[in-house]
C-alpha cells in the first residue's frame, strides 16, 4: 500500500510540474501577443499619418508623382501586413511579411523625404513639418514597442526550447515565435568621414 501512495504522489508531482510548464508557456505567449498589440497601435498610427503627409507633399511635388504613389502603395501593403500579423502574432510567416512590408515603406518614405529636401516651400510648410514631427515621434514609439515585443519573444522562445519544457511545448503545439526586425539599410552603411 505504501508503494501505491508513493506512485500516486510521484504522478501528482509530475502532473503538477507539466501543468506549471504549460501555464508558463501560455503566460509567455500572451506577453508577446500583448507586445505585438502595442506595435500594432503605433504602426496603425504611422499608416494613418502617411496619406496626410503625401497629400500635403502633392501640391509641391507634382513632378514626383511616381515617388508619392510608391509611398502610398508601400503604405497599403504595410497596413495589410499589419492587419494580418495582428490577427496572428504567433504566426512567424505573418511577422516576416510584416517586417518586409515595413522595410519597403521605410525605404519609400526615405526617398520621399530626400526629394522633399529639393522643395524649399514644402520644407517651410507648417502642416508638413507637423506631420513629419508626428511621424518621427511615432517611429520612436514603434522602435520602443518593437524592443518590448522582441524581448517577450526571446523569453518565450528561450523557455520553450529548454528541457523538459520543449517536450511539453512540442506536444501542446507551442511553436517558435518570430521577432519583428525592421532593418533600415541607411543605419548599417559605414559612415564616411572626410577632413
């Protein structure tokens, strides 16, 4: 009878341990989903600012229609990717697609801002300056939210991959999460210094 009790206690402890691993995985998964929700808010704000920015620039940059259309097209693709990723923040493919769409949008905006430098009236326009300031502020918030999301993803993935957690995660369907990386090629280029 005593070995029966020992067996039941061992099974109960093992069951409790497995349940605690599962619950921790759920907690960590919900943290990175919440982190993505914070990114979603800021990306939506960014996407809402861009049409106003383009409309303001249109009056001054009528010869640059192709660039303005590229910005709107990239914005629409990024908005669609954001919507898809916010529906499935645990889908690595959706996060990768969002990263690519946001990189395209950042590149298109960079080209538009570079062209805007050639239009002194546009640079002096108060509406344009306010929109650019809001966009810059939003970009900073996106970076901060992305950092929080990526930290939560790293914690989740690390816990998920540790033994014996990986056995529970695999059987319970906890898949690897994808970090959101929006690379800006300009930041990776070597700085040219001349004297």
